[in-house]
């Protein structure tokens, strides 16, 4: 299993984007979490098979009708960092 942290910049808050990410992650059988950040971006950490992670990233780039994605940063997460087994939304 791979783990990645994804930070999404653009118009991604106040439009249901975290819920959209939650639904996509569930559909792809990924675990982890998503949250809004104070700088206006959205961050998520996910764990799963690399093909599902890549599909997830492609879908969150283009699948939400109101989001305007300016940039996405993806970085590997250390194996020691534990992620929840169910995908959750952090508040």
C-alpha cells in the first residue's frame, strides 16, 4: 500500500469539495482523511493501491463542477504515519 499527501489549491472551499473528495475516496476504496486549511487550500492524506490513488487524483482534478483547481501538490507519506482505516473528513 502506498500513502500520499495531496494539497489542492484554487477555489476548493465553501463548495462541498471535501464531501466530493470523501465520495471519490470511498468509491476507490482508499482510506485516510481530508480537511480544509487556513490558507484556503484542501489537504488530504490517503492510503491505497497506486493505481487507485492515481485514478483518485485524476478525478479530483476535474470531477467537481464548481471547483477551480490551480495546482495540486502530491508528496509521499512516511510509512510510520498511521491513517484511519475508514476515510474521514476532519473539521
